[in-house]
C-alpha cells in the first residue's frame, strides 16, 4: 500500500471520528433538554425578547420589508397609516394604550415563561403584558370580542411548540414609526400569527414567527428570530412596569387630554 493510500485512510478515519462525536453531542444535547412531567421540552425561565438573527437598525420591532409578499388590492392603504399631527392618534401608547401583540413582546424587555402540562404563560416586563396559552388541545373560542393580544392556542409538533393566535383588534404591527416618523404599519382585524418555538440548545430558543393577514397581503410571511436564556435575571425577576393615565404623553404636556 503506497503512502497516498495511507493518507486517504487516515483522513477517512478522522472524518468518521468527528462525525461520531458530532452525533453523540447532538444526541446528548437533545437528551439533556429540560422537560415537563409529560416529556415535552420545558421553556420555563427568563428569556430575551425575540431578536433577529442579524442585527439591524430601526426600532426594537421592525419587520423585514423584503420578506413581505405583495399587497392585495387596497392592502397597502390599510397597511400604512399616515400620522395626523394629533399625538393621541399618532402614538396611542404614549397615552397608555396597550402596545399589543406582537409589538409588546418584541421590545427590549425580558420575557418570563412559566409552563406546565396544560398551560404556557408568557409575560413581558413591558407593562407586564401576559399571554395565557392553553396546551390541552382546545379550539379557539367563538363569539368573543377581538383583543389587543388575540386568542392564542398551543399544540405540540414533536419538540416544537406551535402557538396559533387570532381574533385581534386592528392595531399597530411593529415599530416602523422609528424608521419613518410619518406613518405606522398596521395589521387588520383578519390578522393571524403562528409562532414555532424550539429549543436549539440549553440557552437558545429558535423563534419562527409567521404572519397571515389576507386583507393586506397575498400570502403569509415569516421572520426567523431567536430568544436567549438569562438565568441570572431570575433573582431580580421582572421589574414592575406600569403606565398611569397620560403619564407618558409626548413632551409631558397632557393638559388638553
């Protein structure tokens, strides 16, 4: 056997060893995932807000225009809301109106998740906005009033938690205001979201966020994000964050409200 053949066999042996190690590490990582008593991955803990995989400018919640499908006829006018000059209409959150979903959960604030077999509770530090997500297979509720945070139900697809939310009030989609101060981007009352949470490793959640709004877009579209575990935040917990009536008016002048 010549020297080149020995070199080739040696290289193959190294590749097989590395491959075996990678499989073992992957299996170990999967088996080490914290799980609830029913065997599902446990997402409980303190997490960063969902973040894009690559840093970007704009506000904390500014979705990617390139990901968005074409508008349906009349959809663009429904999507973009020009400002009027009235701060009560142009920035209602300054007057303690809810930020709504998804905007509140994508701001630069911690998110606490508490989970058991039947429920997953998500609370963001931002105004302590809380989502109660049933995991017991129930359908969406019928005949209820639309809300700022929608009606979520969750179910498992293997080790991926899928959260389907619908029945929203028409409200702001994101913080596009920080990109263009002259207008908002809005969703309609047909807005629906699909979240897919999957534990990549002990400290990272993959967070895939799909938006469906048939009154505005011709098709659904998806953002790829992630959340990072911060066990060091547990000692302090979520700071109290509340909004008193009109205490966040632009410039602090609310005498006319």
